[in-house]
């Protein structure tokens, strides 16, 4: 599981959490369960529009082998992200 086309950084993998960071800050992270439900996803505002969220969700999908589902409540940005990945299924 590797991130593609992203700013230079490190991916930390823990049970149910992927955190992507550089030397200075967390760029983004996703918390999920083993049935593919995303409990929380965050991308640092300074690093948005660099496909970090999509890449983190791809890692979740590869890890769980399940369709991505967001737990409610879903923010406006979360709804936009969900629409952008609908084509994956």
C-alpha cells in the first residue's frame, strides 16, 4: 500500500488508522473500521487539493477489501469527497 503522486511524507499505519505526515505536521489521516466504514477523515487545509484524501481512502479500500462508507454525520466536504469516489464501485 503506497501513496502515489503526493507531497513527500511518511505513512504511519496503525490498527484502523492511517496517518500521512511530513517532518513538520500531519498532512492527513483517516480512521476506519474493518468493514470499510470511515469514521473520520482529515486533510490539513494547507495540503488540500493534492489527492491526499482520495489516496487515504484507496488505502482503506485495499486494507478492508470493502466498499467505502462514511459514518454520519457527513460534512459538506465529506459529501463532495463521496461523490468524487462513487465511480470506484
